[in-house]
C-alpha cells in the first residue's frame, strides 16, 4: 500500500492532527485578528483618523468586496501553486495591511480594509486545502479541513478578549504591529522546507475552463449554493440579533455580550464535533444526511426564533441555531474536500467568495423583511432561504444515493 493511500485511509486523533497542523491552524486564527481589532477599537481608530465612527465603520465593507472579487478571480489559479506558498502570500498581504492600519491614517486604513479582505480570500482556502492535502483524499483529509474551520470559529469567539489584554499595554496600534510580525513569522514557517507532504501544482487548464470544470464536479455547485445561503441566513440573523434582544427582552450591550458568547460557543463546539462525526471511520449517519439534518434544524430555529416572547426559549433557539449552522458548515467543507479532488483549492476559494457575498446578501434580505413585515418578515425571508438550501441538499443526497446504488 502506498504512503498516499495510507494517509487517505488513516484517521489520526485530533491531538495528533493538531500537532501536525499547528502552523496552519495558527495561521487561520491570525487571519481573523486584523478585522477583530478594527471592530473592537472602531471608536479610537476613528478618533485617530479624525473621522466619524460611521465613516470609519463603512470601510469594513471594502474588505468584503475585496474578498469577493479576489476570491472569485483567483479561484482558477489557486490550485496551480503549492498551497503553503499561497497561504504564505496571504499572510504577507495581511502583515502589510496591519502595518498600514497601525498608522491611523484614513486613507491607509481604507487600504488596510482592502488588503485584509484580499489577503484572507487567499489565505483561508489555501490553509484549508493545505490541511486536507497532508492526509490525501480520504476522511482524514476532510477532518483536517474542518479543524481549520473549527479553529477559525474558536478564534472568532475568543479574539476580542485575547487582543484586549495586550492592548492595555500597547494600545490598538501595538496589536496591529504584533499581528504584522506574527503573520510574517508564520509565512516564513509555512515556506520552510520539511513541513510535510504538499500537493503539487494542479493541472493547467484555461482560466474559464477551470470554472467549467468546477461546475461539472458532482454536487459541488449545490454545495456552493448551500454555503452561500447558510452564510446569508446566519450573518443576516446576527446583524439583527442585538436589536431583537433589546426590543423584546430589554437586554443592553452588557447582557447581550453573554448571548453573543452563547452563540459563538455553540457554533464552535458543534463545528468541532460535527467535523469528527462526519469523517469518522464508521459514521453512523452519512455526511449528506447530516447536512440535511443541520439544515432542518436551521429552518426550525431561523423561523421560530423571531416569534418567541420567553427569554429562556429565545436563548435555546439562539444556541440551537448556531449549532445547526455549524453542522452545515462542517458538512459542506467536508464534502467539498472529498468531491473536488485536485480542484479543492478552487472550490474552497469560490466557497469563501460566496460566503463573503452571503454576508451582504443576508443583511440586506433581513433588512428588507424587517422593513416590510417586522420580525415575521425576517422569519419568512430567512426561512425561505434555508428552504432553498434544503432543496439543494436533497439533490446532493439523491446523487450520493444513486452513486452508492450504482457502485
């Protein structure tokens, strides 16, 4: 049995995989920190730039647009270079962005937002694909990819207090400089020789032909649609979550921070466990069925939450909604890694770009529903989007069942 086949079949324990993947996992965590600093210290950053909070906060959208444009444009190219080199390039861009952001100048902060969005658009899919590549094509590859996403969800939950403590000593500018230095150090680690198995550059096909080849992969277009809709629903839901708890239960920012922690913790734990369950040696439930189950949970909670008038029930829905989305996110990454093969870098890049678009689409759709029919309107909009995702999941499940019957 070849070493590649052995890597494809073996499923190491999580601790062993974390030891082997630590540079990739740490890099995935660092990728989330720049915008967390920007959001956490928005007021002092706006003051340093001599502008208003609204004007400064609006720059954050530039990052999303850059991530969407760069992620889509570079998707056919990301499989043509070694993953670690692509990830190192993304880290270098983040380091440059953080260095510019530390200046406090308005124009340079706009460049910071653009470069951060562009850097993460390359970094995240490259890291996920690199983690999967280390373990071949089997279930261990899917588990490695979901460990990267679990690390990102954990970072999103813990990043604010982690950056707040050092900032007491050196301020938000010091945080930016520290991120730049750590990103450069990790980039050097990633490109150092002897970091383990690395997939070579993929097959060179035409630029547009790469998109066509990706669209022809079984179930991949449906999975990308599910990822876009899931992100739109969850991020749209989060955009109006604070307003809902304040309006219906009178929770101010202090108490709402506990709700946010509950949601983040539920997502992290569910994402971590689902990644293990979906890639187990003998899974009790096929990943495609687990995906559908997660979407059903999201459908119930995405609609029922907006009709609750009892705080404990609302908190339960908040936890279950985050957990359901985490199940879907882990299953989508697992299936994309399994089904994309040598094109997994391109698939993950388009997936990340679609999720960037979903952030904007979800907030806009939720706002439209709220404006037209209040909270019931939000429930209808988000419930409808999850229903469409369920239809796409049914197609994925049908194809999988047909393939199993054929084999």
